[in-house]
């Protein structure tokens, strides 16, 4: 009996997301403070999402404020996840 290849995932109707550049290249271009924070973060963050928050919080002018904002967002995500597992 010949093997058939199942291609269910390839028929998904979800939008395909293409990266503009490799993730490690994006990571390497981040500011040093943000790279250090990502290295010690509890959750896996994409370089793009971390940089977006960093810029919105004024990371270039106030790195401490931007890191505090990232910590607050991460803590909120951890609390939300903990509530799911308590049920």
C-alpha cells in the first residue's frame, strides 16, 4: 500500500506571516539593554514585539522606563496564564 502524504497544515486559511529578516539578525540589532532583558525574560519574546514596546515606552531616551514597561507586560501575561491553569 503506497504511503499518502497528509498536507492538512498546508491548506490552512490562516494568513501566512513572512519575516522580513531572520530572527537572530533582528535580535542582534536590538539595543544592548533590551537584549539583556530578553536574555533574562521569563517568557519567549520575539525581537520585533519587544522592540515595538521598547520604542513606544521611549527606550532610547529612558531605558529604565522601557524596561519597567516590559516587566509589567510580562508579569501581566504570567498572571493571566496562571489563572488559566488554576481552573
